[in-house]
């Protein structure tokens, strides 16, 4: 059990308190994306004032275990073309990817009490988000607020830390926003030469769950996987994935690169921006590679 310790019985009660099952109807497949409306999109577009775009997707190393690129050449006479075949572990590391609601289940059910089905149907797969995400993004830069270069593997940011980070930015979350949690994961790897892993990773504490539920975000982005590891919950290795995806209907972007975004926010003195994410509609899949764009 992790540092703050939560029994599985207490976690099960928490999961019921934050559940959005049935909130938008028994057949709903959008989940928290229902919070994004024409009005919130127009408001978010108004934040793109300076013409500055910051990519938040990692460059994918194609010699990694999770990605393999096989190039090929075609030619005839004076012309030549280069083609590639790409094999990806869609939930792999380090791949910036969007989790669909069917990615995680708890007690046999994904969001809205749907069973796990392989391959994923449209309701729980990535195709349900094919219209994309256009929303107000809010960077929650935890190392900045906590006076650290980065969070250590296994270090949890508590709700008080998150609230202070928002206060330092002069912002509050509004319905339909996308909070981007920066732990400094990639800065940690550059400085120390170490590697963050599923067994030892920074994240947010489960004490943030009810606050997140009340804040009604449309999506959550983080620079690793949101869950602190080792887990704080007995018997549940990824409690925040369970609570967000399987109970609240909030999709996650894992493994984003938020370091350049943090530098840009600091330079401009503002931590809100237009966020644009367009997943690839892969039939039957519960994930898609993405390159989130923050536009100022």
C-alpha cells in the first residue's frame, strides 16, 4: 500500500461517489466530453491571441520496444517514393496517447456500466472521440509551485498542492476545461539519467478525486500517467485511471511533454490557452497517438 494508504473497501465507496454512470443517459458514449459545447469552444478560441503554438506530444523513438518503423522504397524510371509500415503499442511508453473510455474497467465494467468488449465497440473505443477536443487548457505546473525541479518517482501531489498551483497561476478550473498536470517527468530523466516507470512514478493523490469530479473537466492530460506509483490503494495499481476513465467518464492523455509548455507559460505570464487534440479514429482500439497543441 502507498504512502497515504486507502483500503480497497474505501476506494470502492469513493468510486461510487464520483461515478457519472447514467448522468448523460444510458447510451452515452462521450462521457465528460459532453462538457465541451459550442460556447466553450468559442471561449477557448479567444485565448489564441498571439499566434504561438506549442506541441505537447513526444517524439516517438521507433527503435523502442513499443514502436517499430519498417521503411521501404518504391521506384521506377526517374521517380522514387519512400513508404513505411509502423507498428505501435498504443498504450506504450513513451508514446503520447489518448485513452478511450474502454481502456480501463473496474468490477468488470467500463464507463456507464458497459462490459469490457474486445475489440472495443464505438461506444467505448477511440472512435467515440473522433470529433476531437477543442477546449480551454490550464497548466498545473506542480514542480513550480512545490519549489522543485521535478517530482521524484513515487512522489504524490496532494490536493493542496494542486490548488496552490492553480492559485499561483491565478486560475480556477471551469466546467469543460482540460487540466494539464506537469510533474517534470522528462526533466527528471534528462537531469538524473534515470527512468520513470509504471512501478515508480509521480502522480496526483487519490485525495484529488472528489475535487476533480466536482470540477467537471472534459479531459485530463499529464506528463506520465496521472497515477502515482507505488499505488496509494490496496489492490488497485492504477486508481486514478479507474476513477477517471471507468467511473467519471473522463478520458486521459498520458505521456505528454509539458516542459516547453511550462517555459512558454512562464515567459508569457499566463497558464491558460486553447488546447487542440485530434485522435485518429482507429476502429476497435482504445487509444490513439496524439500531439496536443497549446495555442496562445
